[in-house]
C-alpha cells in the first residue's frame, strides 16, 4: 500500500477528534512555549494523565521558568509543586539534575543524542521534545501510539522502538510530528485501552481490531 492511505487516515483521525477536545492538545499548547518548558513538561507526563501533567507543570513554571530558578527552589519544593504526577519524587530529582546541566547556558539540546544524555530522558521523551520544541521529524511512541498502531495493523513490533521504525516506513518524515498528537488524542477519547468506542469510530469499517472482535 502506498503512503497516501496512511496519511489520509491520520488526517481523518485529526478531524474526527476535534469535537472531543482531547487533553493532549491543551497539554501541547501549554508546554510548547519554550524548549525548556517542553522538556520539563514531557518529563512530567510519563505515566501521568495529560490533565494532571498540565496542572502540575503550570504550578512549577509559575514559580520557576529557568533552570537557575528551579535550582533555587530545591528538589523538595519541586517535588511538592509537581505532585501528584507519577513518580514525582524521582522526577523532581531528575529535574534538578537536568537544571544543573543546563544552568550555565539554559540551552536545551536539539539533538536526540544530546537529549537522551540528560537524566531521566529516554527515547519517547527525546522524540517528543524534538517534535514539539524544535519541529524536527520524530515519532514519539507512547502507550497510545503503540496500542493504536498495532490495532490498525500498521505495526507488529512488541516494543516501542520497533513500532517507531515500522511507522517511519509508512509515513514520510514531514508527517512524523503529527502522528503522536493524532493517535494520543484518538486514544484518550475513542480508541481507549479498555472499552474502546468502536461503534462511533470512523475507522470501524477498516480496523482489524474491530473486525476481528465482530467475528
């Protein structure tokens, strides 16, 4: 199959989820103001709902907007401000460690290698920062992207990095940045992990997951 149908499906998903106002859209609007804000917000978002991440990151950035200001707050206060994000104590520790590295220049790395060298930053976080903060072609495979890509038959890999590589084959680089927001918003509102809303989904006539469930 050519690239066209896959791109068309993403575009249909993007249009379909607009009325649902998925939390990921508000999260990305809030986090995209500066690369530093994006980095910290994405770090906080791991294993945490976007609504909680948005509220906690705003509480933190209301008190400190730069690495130096966060260092002045200290690890304990950062932890208090970001609660109740998942693993908030470890994330506060990583944030302080990151800020120590960035304090001199406040320059967030704009390469994958530079980002994953930062404490607590893994593949998904690095790719999401590249896509949101620097508008670079990158696919961040989180639980939603992983689940939906497999449900739609786009990927068979059993690890996020394998799914990422499969998606890179299906979509041209200029489209990679849109995949995460579209599929995350879709996963938050319609294609949920449990009890997905298949009857109302615009893809139910072509979705292998739904068609197999019917038979």
